[in-house]
C-alpha cells in the first residue's frame, strides 16, 4: 500500500468538518450526504460515508493511485443554523463549478464559522414578537399579545441561561416551558385580558421542535431510518419536556386557586 497522499488527508479532514457542521446545524442526512459527495467530486475523489446522529465516518478513495483516507469524527450537539447550511450549500456548488482548491474551501469554512450570531436582544425581541403574532392568529387581543410576548421572552431568556450553565438540553426546555407558561398562567389567574387562555396556549410555541421532526420525516422517506428514528425520539423528548413544563404550572395554579 502506498503512503497516504497529503491532499487526500486534507480533503478528508475538511469534508468531515463540513459534514459535522451540516449535521449540527440542522441539515437532513440526505442533504449532508449530497453536499459532501458534491464537494468530493469537485476535488476529484470518490467517498464512502456512514452518517449517524452523533458521528461521521468517511473513507476517501483516490481511484487513479489507489490511495485512501479513513477517519471518524464526532458531531457536536445539534442546533439550528440555516445560515451555515445555506453557506455550505453555496460552497459545494462553487467547488464543482469553480474548481476550488482545498485551501480555498478551508478559508471559506472558517469564514462561515466566524460569522456572528444575531445579537441576543434582537433574538429575544423577534421571538417574542413571533409569540405575540401566534397569539393574534389564535384570536387573542392586544392585551393577550402583550402577555404572550412577555411570556415568550421570559421563557427564551431562561432557556438561554440554562444552556449557558450546561444543563441537560431537555431540562432546559422544561425550564423554558415552565417559565413561559407560568408568566402566561399568572395572567390567566388574575384574569388579565378578555381571553388569557390564548396567551397561555401560545406562550410555549417557540419551543416546538419543528426542525428535528421535519428532518425525522425526510430522513425516513430517504431511507435513513436509523437517523430518522433518533430525530423523531429527540423531537418527542422535547415535546414531552414542554408538556411537563405546562403540566407543572397547571398543577401550581390549581393549588393556589
């Protein structure tokens, strides 16, 4: 067997980095596979992939010289970062059409990783407005919308703080659901507004695990049954944490009535 080609090693390392970023940013398994294969083709390599929820295994085959690269990489905890997913998707087409080198790809990946997140106050305000908008859709008035806004901002703030101190992600969701529904529940308890139940019902909608549940369906439809089931269970666990937060608040409110 010949000595490993340095280009194959470099290509493998950057491909694993790209795959890990895609999976941890909310991309489906099928999209991750297609993007990595597209970039590998642009670099002139064939690859074999094993993608799980927590790890990537990649083998690169350089057909002309029979050289290979094989390595496993763990995937960081999953979140949602569509800017990263979109940026890597554009990058993959640039590699195919522009014959990018590995160093150019590496520079672009580092640029995408260094992009700043939205300011915390902006995130809190916009998510709060989304909660108020949901309340309006469900028939709430301006008072109920205000309550939903305050409850949503409170819940999101608590979740962010819980994540900072590295609580279990499901416990963070529980704390957020409890905080948001408690704020809305107090408004219901004191009869603030004409229909406070609307604010209570919509105060936790920002926690609904839309991306994991959608990805679970798309993964299973694409034949990635294992990843689809894992993502479905993740979504169900988040939903259970939300339900337990609401249930806890309901128990407290029933006790003090």
